[in-house]
């Protein structure tokens, strides 16, 4: 089991630097301390594990004490009436010798307790993935906002250019209207991106019960590599053996099987050893002829000690025993089918995630090359527009294609990270160490407005034919510096 306190202490040293931006490990530590879902799951696991000492107690000696006092009225026809007080105290010890149903219930409780522990570990593992998803969704939204800002700025410059050309008679008013429509659309997209970024932060707030201003960004130097090991069947075999939810269903089968044995044992006799002690005192006034109220009071104490072995054999329970057996049999069948269904889901998920991660390796590079091609196409289209061989619609479409390529690149890059973690979760190997590994590639100097596209080699930069127009603002300069 992943112990939250231990993990928090282990990770504390890895993110101890005082940084203005919050890093992934800090978010994870705060989610361990503040996640309501995790706290509820822990309480549920602890409560369910109490079934083990409860069933074990039924196999151990039972000791009981009792005491009482009573006031009694006696009325005998022809002899009169009287009243008297009696008091007693007693003690008993019972030790089960043969209780097959209780024994199998105890065995079932062992599996239930282990199942609760495994399911809590699965919840902890799910929290790792949930934190990572929330964190990188914020980074994705932040990069998308930076892209939207750059797109809006580019469309605004295109609108200014169209107006200038229209003023000197080099283009029709249609070009201005087309450019204005593109600018308005990009502005709306930027406003949507701002909302999406604000919304994405709420997932972190839900997990940690605190607000964040800014997160450390993911460096473009993060290695995009195939899964290790690069063998689909090995991943499937690992998942079939180690997936935590699948392990829990197998423990449920064991528990249901022992419960069925317990139900069948209801037909068996039960044997208990016992020791009982009883002391009572007080009584009626006894006369010489045995009448009431005519003689000496009999108030002596009476002690009784008994010990022995009791055997109880159930003969008829109204059909309850046979019904309980049928119910337990159906529960066992249900548990077996649930385990088989979970196995199929795990195998399907593992295969799909492995293939997704593998294809993402090539897709990230392809999306990166699409940015280069898109920028080169935009420059060529812009040149054609200036000499009259292309119209403004062609330029606007080339700009849309370029920024779409940037968004697609960032989307697949963050998807690759999440899919990698999801694959490990499916295989049952996801741990906080995976967040530690990812944190090594976080860049505290990452600026989305500057770094929303990857760096390129000199040859690639030449292919991109960097923009010729001066930025209108400092913010615009940051957003377009990579282009």
C-alpha cells in the first residue's frame, strides 16, 4: 500500500526549493493531505478491515457477568400472602470447540480485509493519475491560450494590412471584411481559451483545497520514447498479474467461496465448552407447616457451578439455511464473472494504451514537422498575396492551419504524458516515482507566451522563414518570437 504520510515525507525533499511557480510534486503532496476522496477511501478501508477482528472474536472465549435483584409477591389461597426480595449474580465462560460456519466466515474476512487494502491502494494510485491529468490539463490550456493570443495578434496584423492595401487601392473591400471576420473569430477563440484555463485550475482546487496562480511548465526536451519494455504482450501479462482492481476482484472470489462454505456449514453441529457459576440469595418467610408468613425467613445463599460440553444440531430452520446456500452460490458466480469482466477490461485498456503511446512517439514528431511546414506555407501564401497571386482568404486559411498545427502538437504532447501514466496504472506499476521522473523535466522559466511552440534547429528555422513584420506590442513580441 502507498502510505500517504510516508510518500509525502519522501517527496518533500524533492520539491523543497522556494519557487514562485508550483510544481507537480507540490500539488501531489497537497492532494495527499487534502483530498476528500482519498480520506473517505481510507476511512472506508479501515472500517472494512474491522470485519477481521470481529469474526475472529467469534472463535475466542466469551466471558459474561450478570447480576439482578427482584421483589416478588406471593399469594397462596388459604395460606395468606407475603413478599420478599431475591438477588443473584452469575458468571459464564463459553469456548467454541467446533463452529465450522464461524471458521469459514473468519477465512472470508481475511480476504475481505485484504481486498479493502488493495482497493485503497488502487484509490491512491488513481489519485496519482488524477493529479497528473489536472496538472497537465492546466499546462495544455495555458499553451492553448498562448496560441490563441498569437493567432489573434496575427489576424489583427492581417486586418491592418488589408486595410492599408484597401486604402491605396491595391485590394477590394472584400479582403478587409474577410480579414475582419478572421480577427473576430480569433478573438472569440482567445476568450474561450481564457475561460478554459480558468476552468482547468478548478480540478486542482478540488484535489488540494487551495488555489494556484501559476504552474511550472513542461520542457520540450522531455524524451518522447516508446513504452519500456517495448513489448505489448509483456505489458498485458504484467497487467493481468498486478492490476490492483483485478487483484481485488480475485480476492472477492476467495471471500465469496469461503462464505459459501460457511453457509453450507449451517447444517453441521456446533460444539461449545462452558463453565457457569450462579449465586442467589433471599426468599419467602417459611412457617412450620410450609405456609407463608408463619415461620422463619429462608434467606440463605444458593450457589451453583456447572461445566461441560454442549452440542447443538440444527434440524429445521424453515428453509433459511438452504436459501442462504443458494444466495452464497449466486454471489460466488457473480464474483467470478466480475473478475472475468475486469480482466477483459484491463487487457483491452492495456493494449489500447500501449498502442496509443507507441503511435504518439511518431505523432509528436509529425506534429512538430507540421508546424514547420505550416509556417513555410504561410510565408509563401503571404508573399503570393503581396504580389497578387493569392487572396486574403488563402492567407487567413494558412494562418489557421499554422496555429492548428501548434495546438495539435501540444495536445498530443500532453496526451503522451497522460497515456504513459495510464498505461502504468493499468499494469499496476504506477507509483509516485513516476511523478518524480516527470518533475525532472519541469522548467521553472517556462513562459507559455514564449514557449508554446518547440525550439527548432537552425535548418528548421530557415525552413520556417521567420516573420518579417515587427511586433506591435511587447506582449505580441513574446508571442511571436518563436515564429
